C-alpha cells in the first residue's frame, strides 16, 4: 500500500544529497518558488509599483488589461498591478504570521492537553470551546473597540480566532499517539512534558498538523479582508488581496481583471503553501556514501 | 435601455409587486416615528398616509388633510378629508392626528423627529375632522414639515405598531423584521389605486445580488443601484433606470474647535484639496452633482446657484497648509462604510494630499456604531446627511450655534439671527435672499466640505410603469408602491 | 460499554452546560465592551443626549447591564428568551422561523457535503501521490481560496442571470414541492458545500494517509483486503478522531457563519439575525443567538469527542 | 509434479531515503512441495521475513522485489496484478506475522479481525466463521475461547495475541501458510499445544508451510526441510535431520553450537555482604479494568506476588503465556494505573507511578518492553532513539554521544549502518535489540527484561546473554528476566520465580531447577523441546 518515494524524487535527491542533505520534491519546490516569489514582491513592492496605490490613473473603472495598465484598473480607476503588488505585503506577511502563531499555540496546547489529560485537558478544552463559540465578528468588533486597530492587533486577533480549531485537531491526533507504548517509554524515562510533545508526539502527527496549517492559512487569508472591513488592521488606500476581491466584486459580471486577478493571486499563494507543505523537504537520514 | 421614466399612461390593475431595498434589520419597524431606513419609509408609505405630501416638483399637496391654513404662521388649522377609514374600518378623526403628532413629543417614543416636532406646542381638536396646531414660534414651513415620513398618521392609542394599521394603500399581511413584509391591496383606499394586488418588500443588502435578482426576474424593482452596476443594464432590454438627485450628501467634517481644524488655513486648504469633479466622476461614477460646501442642493427652491464650487487647486492648498504648518504631520481622517462613499472620497483626498506632502491617515472604522462613536466626535470625519423637506430644518439641525448636529462646531451669531428672521417671514423673496447669503457663509466659514450631492438610481423591469423621481428620495420618495402598475 | 458511553455523554453534557454559561458571560462582556447602546443606535443620527436618555428610561435600559443580563439568564432558565430591545417582539418569535431555516440549510448542506468530502478525502488518500490526489488537493485549496461571496455571486450570475435556470433569491416561503426545494436550495447549498468541504477533505486525507502506513493496514493487505476495505475498515476507524473533529468544526460553521450566503441569496437565517442584533446591541437577541450557536457547536464537538473516544478502545 | 511454492533467483532491494539501494535478498531459490514444511532459519536480519512476504507478492514499504519470480500454485506473485494478488492472499497463502502486536488493528475487536479473511473472500457466513474461529482458539489453547474474540488487541497478553494471529491465518484454509516466528512469545507448555495444532492442521489439509524460527528445537519438531539464511543468501539447504545432525556449512554449525547457552557457575561472584535487596516486591496485586472500592482492579492479572532481587543478582520469571508476567513488570516499573502492595527499590519504598518517582530512581530501573514494535517511536531514527537517554541521563552530546551510540550498537551486535534507519526499516530481531540497547544506554542498576531474546537467532542470542553477564560483572547490574526460553533463564538467573495464573507458585534456584515441586513447573520443564525431530510425538498427549 505504502509507496516508496517516487523515483523522480530520488533522482533529484541524489543530485542534492552531497551538499544539502535534504530530499526535495519538484512539486514542493515549485510551491516554494512561488511563495518566495511573492515574498520578494512583498518586500520590494514599494520600489517596483508603477503607480502609487491611491492614485487614480484611469477615467474608466474596471478597465481591461492594457499596455499601460497591465492588470487593468479597479473600481475607482486605480492601477490594479500596483494594488496587487502592495497587497502582497499584507496578505503574505500578516497571514503567515497569524497562521504561524495560531498553529503553534493551538498545536502546542492541543498536545499538552492530550499528554497531560485530566483537569488540564478539561479546562483547556472547554475554554477554547468557549472561545470558539463567540462569533468572530463580535470578537473583531470588541477588539477594535477595546484595543484599537493596528497590524499587530490584527495578527493576534486572527490567531486567536483560529487557535481553537488548530487545538482541536492537534488534540484529537495527539490523544491517539499518546496511548502508544513509545510515549510510555519516554514518560518512565522521566521526560518533561515539552520533550514528550516535541519529540514523541509531534513527529507522529506532523502530516495532519501541517495539512491543517495549510488550510488555516487559506482561512486566514480570507478572514483578513473581513476584518479589514471591520476596520481592523489594513487601512486604505492599502488593501490585502481578499479586500481587493471584495471591493472590486462589482466587476465580476464584466469579468474585470480587478476581481479575477487578486483571486488568482490568492489561489496561487494558498495552493503553493499547501503543495509545499504536502511536499516538505525531508532531511536525509542516510548519510552513508557508497 | 436607459429611458428615465415612462410616460404617464392609463394604469392597469393587478399583479404581485416584489421590490427590494438595500438594508433592513431586526430594528425594522412599522412605527413611523421610529422609521430610520429607507425600507421603513417604504413600508410606512404603503400602510399609512401623511397630512401633506410633496410632489415631484417639490410642491406641497394635501393628502389626508383637506386644507392646512394659518394667518400668522404660528397657529395652524388642519381640516381632514372625510370618508377616510383605517384598515380596521374605523374612520379617521382629529384624535388620530393629534395622537400621531403628539407622540413625537414623548421621549419614550424614541422619535427621530422629536426635535422638529418640539416646535408644535399644543394641539386642539376643534371638531371631529379639524385640528388646531399651535407652534412655539411662527414657522411658514409647517405644511411641508408635515409631509415628512415620520409624521404619518396612525390610529389613536396604538401601542403595537407591528400590525401596521393605517389608512394606506396596502393592508399589512406579513411583517417579519429583517426578513420581509407583504401588503395586500386596500380595497377601500380613499385615493385611486393602488394598482397592484399585493406588494412584497424586503432588502437585499448586497449590491450585486440586488441587481442580479432584478435581472433574473425575481423582483420588479431594485432600489439604489451601485453606480458600478449600471453597466449591467447596458445592452439589456427590459429594464428602466430612474435617477433622483434629492440632496443627500456625504461630507467631510473638520471640527473647528479642536485639533488641526482650529487652524483656519488648514480648513480652507482642505476645501481646495478636494477634487469635486473627480469625486463625482470616479467615486460616484457620474451619479452625483458637484457640490459647493453647503447643504442646499440644486433641487431645492432656495438653492443659491451663484455660489460656485471651489476649484481643485493643490498649489493654493499647499500654500495654505504651509501657512498652517501642517505639512509633514500625520492627520487622521475617519471614514466608514456607514457614510456612503466616504472611504473612496477619503482615499482620493488622501492621494491628492500625498502629492503636495500632506499626510492624511485614513482610518476606516466599522459602520457598526459609527454614528454613535465617531460622527460629530472625531476631529476630522465623514458624515452623511439625508434630504430634509425645508432649508430651515437643515440649517437649524446642522449649522445654527445650538444645532444638535453641528458637525464642524460652526458658531456664528449672525447666522443664527438670519435663520430666525427667515423662518418667521412669509415673504418668499426676503427668505430667498437671506438663505442665499447664509449658504455663502456656510460654504466659506464652516468646516463641512460637501463635495457632491449624491444621486440615487432605482432600476425596475420595463413592465413596471408609473415610477417617477421625487425630491424626497429614491423609490418615488419611498411611496412608489401605490403609484406603480404592470403594463401587460 | 453502553453504560460507559452514557456516563461519558452525561459527563460531557454537564461540562457543556458550564461552557454554555461561560460563553454567555463572555458574550455579555463582549457586548458591554462595545461602545454605544440600543438607545443610541436605534436613534442613530438623531441620538441627542435628551432623546437617548428618554428612550433609555422608556426601554428600561437604565438598569445596570449586568442586572438585565441576569434577568435574561433567569428567564432563559424558565424557557423565556426575553424580548428584543430593537422591536419589542419576543425573541422566540424573531428566531423561530429563521432558526428552522438555518437548520434546513445546514442539514441539506451537511447531507451533501459530508459524504462528498469524506469520499474525496478518502479516495485521495487511497491513491495518494497520484494525479487524482494532486488534482483533489489543488481543486480543494483552489476552491476555498475563492472568497465565499465570489462563489455565490458567480453562481447567481451563471445560473440565474444568464442561464435563468434558478431563481437568484431563495424564497423559502414559496417552497412547496421537491422541485421547489431543488431550485431554492441549489445555489446556497452549492456555495456552502464548496466552503465547508475543504477542511473535511484535507483532514480526512491527512489522517487516513497517516494510518495507512501502519503495520496493521499492511497486515490487512496481506489478508487480501481490497483498497477500499483497507481504507474503510482499517485506516478510517483509527483516523476517526481528527476526521470527526473536522466534520464537527465544518458543520458548526453552517450554524452561525453563513452570513454571506444569507445575504446574497436573501435567505432568512439566524446568522444575519445575530449580526443585526450586534449592530443594535440587542442584548437578549445577541445572547440567544450566541447560545444557539454555542449549543450547536457544543453538540457537534461533544458528539465528535465521544465518537473519537469510542473509535479508540484504549481511550474508553 | 511441480512444487507448490517455488522461488527462483529472488532479489529484493531496499531504497534508503537518500535514494541509495541496498540488496536485502540476493538471488534466493526455494521450493516447497505440497504438504511439506520448510523452515527458514538464520541470522536476525538475514531476510527471512522479507522472503516470507514475497510469497504473498508483497515487499515492505521502502523495499521492492527487483528480480526473480515467486510462484505459488503456478501463479507468479511478483507479476500478478493487484486484484489477482489480493484474491490469492488469505485463501491460498496466509501469513502469520512476526509481530502480532503490530499486526492487529487497535480499533477492531480481535474476532472481527480473525474472521476477516472469510469475509473478504466470502468463504463462509459470519456465524460459521465465528464458530470456526472459536474452534481454532480452543486448539491453540487460548483461555476463554468463547469470549476472547470480543476483546481488543491491547487487552490480551503477548503470547495470546500471537496465537490469535495464527488463528487469523488458519481460518481461510490456505494451501500455503507462512509462519513468521509464531511461538516466540509462548511458554513451552503452550508452545507444545500450538505446535501440535499446527502439525495437525497442516497434515489434515496437506498444507505447505514456510516456518521461520530461531528456535532450532521447534524447527526440529515441525520442519521437513531447513533452509539456512545469512545476509540475504541461502547458505545451506537440507532435510531436518541433515541440517541438525550433519550440517556442512560453518554458519549452520555455529547456529547449532549456540543453541544451548552455557550455564555458568556464578555462585562465587555473589557478594553476600549486602543485606538490603536491590528490589523488593511485597504482596503486589495489579490488573486491568476499573479499580474496585477495595483498591483492587476488576481483573487482577497479578495476585499478591512477592519477590526480591539482590544487588548483582538476577531473577528469572517464567510461566504460562498470559499468567501476568508483563503485568508484574509494568507494575514494578510504575506504569500500571494503580496497584496494591509495596515496591522497594534500593532499600526505600518508591511511589506507585513513574510520574512520582525521582529521576534517579527512573534511571536506575529500566524496563525493556515485550513488544519492540510498539515501544519504538516510528518517526525517529535509531540514532535518536538511543541518543535520547544518553543526553537525558548523562548530558552527552556531539561526538561523545555518537561514539556511545556506536558502542551500544556494537554491544547488541547491530551494524553501525543501522543508526540512520527508522524502526519500520528494521527486522524484528533488530528492533528488539534497539529496544534493549536503549535500556542499556541509561546505565541502570536494574533492568527488567521482558522477552528480549525471543526474536534473536541462537548466535546473536548467545552473544546478548554473554553481554548481559559481562555487564553484570563489570557494573554489578541486576536483571529481572522474563522469558519463555528456559535455557536462557537457566543460563543467567540466580533465582527463578514461577508464576501461574497471576500467582507466584514456586521459587527455584539453578540448583533446585531439576526438582521442581509444583505440578505446573514440572509440566513446564517437561515441555522444553529437544533438538530431536521425534520429541513432540513422543510426548504424552
Ligand atoms: N526499508 C528498509 N530499508 C533498508 N533496509 C531494510 C528495510 N527493511 C528491511 N531492511 C533490512 O532487510 C534485512 C532483512 O530484514 P528481515 O525482516 O527480512 O529480517 P529477518 O531475517 O526476518 O530478521 P529477524 O529474524 O530479526 O526478524 C534486515 O537487515 C533489515 O534491516
Ligand atoms: N488491558 C487489559 N485489559 C484486560 N485484560 C488484560 C489487559 N492486558 C492484559 N490482560 C490480561 O491479563 C493477563 C496477563 O497479561 P500479561 O501481559 O501480564 O501476560 P504475560 O504473562 O506477559 O503473557 P505473555 O507471556 O503471553 O506475554 C492476560 O490474561 C491478559 O489477557
Ligand atoms: Mg523477521
Ligand atoms: Mg508478556
């Protein structure tokens, strides 16, 4: 049933083995390349945008792709290319940061609950259930009202909204692993909780945890625009990609690039992240040479 | 097709009318005093009537009243039409009128027009169909004021308004707040009509969805079309657009009593930094009329046409900002979806500012709670003002020193004096002169920048006839239901 | 065993009640943290201080919020959901029909999305690494990367505006035949299926893949078990914990998160009700909606937890 | 007539994660005629399990059959398509896995898994299958044959599980059965019953068998022919008599020579000046299920057992499969949720659960779990598994740790090249040794060894025994040694506790070993198989 790693991989692998010590998969590599490309765009956006993001450069709206405006214009007649390049900053940066925080916290807490069990488990689980039961819009509004709006607050809010989900999965996965003998072995060695979750549990649930990470990333990218519209975080004239889709949704009937292109940008990023996660480079254990 | 409005023809009877407004919520009400959304107005217009009504040319006519007269503009005599019955069969009487008007004075009612109603000092039922209203001070505009949607006449003693018992063209069949309402033709309506058998009204808050519902034939009228959706109707037959510019506007308010607004040059500079033509062209997609920083729209009889809008002049603005010493400072500007198109306007002003080194920090805040939390409070923010029937109301609401909604904290004793003088006068020419001068004062001295008056476009299937623009607002001043009919 | 399940369920039920109380307090504090109250919001632009004060007194909003909340809580204990501040109607009347609508939509969506997602997830795991598997991954991620409102709007444009096959709006009050149900629910259900399936597909695949590499699955293979049997009988039960959690989380979205679908298809459900309630700071309504979401969520995850425990004999 | 099974020039390759190819089986030929049983013996890790699996057309994950053919009843299992192969598995060829613990699905009842073959191939109705399974359980001397099937795999002992796995293979009436070390976890008395059952079944249906084992005496009883394997190559083939009594190949002779580990006179080494025993267990009662009000568990697997281990001395625990040996070991190690009684270590009473014991106590007392498969984290490499106790207890890292890992591997006779592998890429015996090496890494004072040589060939097993002795001499270690291999117990233990049905029935010393008093013990010793092909038949039924 279980397939040996595809042979194409091995070929590539042998090439890299000497220097890198990692086995990389071409599909994962493509994913990584796209992520890196968007990251570079995010970092250099202010330098490469042809127009300022707020400037109205087209008398028309939802303009088509043209020689002057490569990706057409948006609903106000602003340059879409510039807006998307700048949008990469928010979508890539904020989403990655938020998903990293959400998943790290969620997974660590989930594993802790599973390994510790007892009342720690009960309390953690119920608290996070309660947190998850609060509608996220209400939560967002409260945050804006209570702490105001800034990028760090936005990132934290996104993370908090998605911690309970990550927690549930990690816990569900970890309780199963926790019943295995090898965890018992580590326990009677006197290992600390931290070691148990990091070294014994995590490697055995990594696959699903990463899949969850990938999904959560997508959710966060999408929720980001929702929160921006609540006034949390990204402020005009800047906009993340989700917000670009949202503000230009009126262009959908006309097939305007202003709504299609940011959607494609989101899809390219989220698909890449997921492909990369599905095909993470693996450290090569076998160090023997012939 | 983009024909503006159908020619009057003989109305036909029958058909089930379905129409969609753009917002509704659980706060939907059939209490005219509390009506706040356009959907509330539409429903109230369908179920109730007012004493007076304003026609498409802005002229006041009688509706439930036979006549309204006064010699001194302070004591008014209202004579009611006879033979008008409520949906439950009871006759309309003077007591109903007094109850309906007096309600607004009771704080517990939560009336939206409590402030305006407060000038009505006492009511007296002279006989079964005559009411005498005495005002605190003379006001020549009373008949026009009574045409406001909030002054719809309800039955004496009503406590449960969800039944919607009025004298209107439709009898309430269904009323689910935030969902929909259905009215059936009132067969004993005192006027002609209504023409349609039933009227279902609900809200589709998503702009595209509303247009799509119309295009797919699910509804017959879609109110308040987003300017960017107009293209959807290009090259499609069978739909009619109806445009109204009634004096609704979104404005930038700079409070003169605090922050940057305290510097006169800054406020003046901002007025030159606003590219009004561009706002109309890009943000409103042509659905607007360039404004000149005062609230009286060209649709109003007293509009001062000589007052030209300030030209977009970044250099002059820069000069003024330099003088005020604000260049290089970060100036927060609050905008919100709650104030129609304000975020777009803010971004356009921001972009213009960026060109000359003025750093405007546009903060988009949630529409939820905007009016309560930011409007009137933040040093620089946007507002959105609905049309009012009289100029006096607008000025006393927004610009007199004691105005409850003095958005820029504009205080001018001279202005206050002129306002009182105009109100009490029955001499139209004198009033016109005073009002013209006051418009200039507001445009030059107040901190409210009114770049444009917004137009409203409603779309209907071409089969629906009889919809005409009204200065009171879209959807025929919200009273379309009893006036429209289906043409085969 | 049955006794064990019963005591487990009873235990969880008790804890769920406590969670419910925690949530209701949390929602209460969240609501009071929001600026503005019902009176100011109802009065909107015309909220002058006197007007607000007057309305407040009239609506009995002058009592401290916590008292009103406790009052509501006591009422709840007696089955009374209270009266809406915004329009003075009993909350139960406001929610009734809309709640049923929400349940209908959720049930139909679940009936379609869950089997579909599980099938896709399981088959992708079965043929993992294949073109099929990759295609499923890319399609799922691709589809959920498209914002919900865009899916819904596109569906309306295609099926209602251009093809004219379906109504653009879901008039639930006009449903009488099965054909009507099909027409009315087709697009909302399609949209929601797209939205909620991804999580189930991906997590199912990941969890099943993980268990497929265990020795007992290899042993089953050596017994001559077919691929479907390997996956369904051997891998799936051991991957059930995370899968039921994914299903529970996805379905809980259907109870409170379908605001966009409700708006675009004009479907009267309780998600929009909650948004309205928050907008008007209508405490009894907010609380009741929150309780409904919370109860739905807790029911789902409690079921998930119990199933997960049952699926692993070592946890029993 | 063509043989029922014929393997020609079989070559199996493993691919490491770096893409490097390792030859595991290098051109093996093998024939099994109808009704014949061929034993595969040889070094642990020589490829026995791998060959056995190829008979089902299967190679372990990471491995691939790269050449040769494997014909079973005419069909080439290598070339067949997935469906045809599946149709043959379980009906024509069945497999008794080496590690029953890992081969059972933890989420299904045992019965469901045992009769699954009949359901897959639609051989009989479920009721008939269940009845047949119960018959098999009885034949295999399983306790409570009627209800044991309703339990889950973790609720039965190691030896029970192994027999259940055999039942799982037998139920489909296959023509060829592959027994991969099917009796390693069985005590000798049970083993006798099981071997008889095997013989009876194979004889009755003319079943051909491939029998993988390390226990030459067992092989002697059951096999018609023996194939000796080393490094993936056949060393020698012959009839049982030939191989056992006239082996030509030096490796075969080595295997035979190591069969009976030498007893050693250890009396002299005993240091009598230490009055406090290292480990003392008093009236220990432990078991499973909910704890009753009086503190005893619902199912008591160990009842009021007392024992003590002197410093530098070894205690053997023997007894029937399922009599509670592992439970006792687990209770001592502090991993039973609760027990009654007292455990004293180093003269002090220690807490009932490991979580409450001090790190030093934990380090001093190590336990080696019976099932190496489940006790090794499948996601970690051997290097990490062995390195952790070194780092954890001794703070080693870098090169010192690497060196120590290599030493440990050498000690348990594992090639150093194995350090980068994961448990899934090791043979049964290799896993067992890693498991044991991990306990050694802690440098404890006491090791509780639960079946640490069961999967090892005689040569390696002898070497491990030698290692134990050596360590004991140098570091004055003590062992609690649980084993079914009485010769090993005899060879290494100073005292032997015999358990029966959860109770301690007798304590013996090597001197009194010859004259046990309890009836069960007598039966036990009588059941130790001899290297004589006719021994089994000669036993009274
Ligand atoms: N995936 C793999 N990668 C590399 N080597 C492997 C892999 N799987 C098995 N091996 C090696 O193949 C050899 C044969 O393993 P096999 O399990 O057949 O041995 P065995 O003879 O059954 O040993 P034992 O008696 O210990 O069970 C072993 O040396 C093992 O380390
Ligand atoms: N989790 C459990 N629940 C119930 N009974 C159990 C459980 N685990 C083991 N048992 C039973 O307890 C008894 C003792 O088991 P134990 O594992 O200690 O036996 P053992 O002496 O080690 O046998 P073997 O030599 O076969 O490994 C067995 O009869 C077994 O069926
Ligand atoms: Mg083996
Ligand atoms: Mg045991």
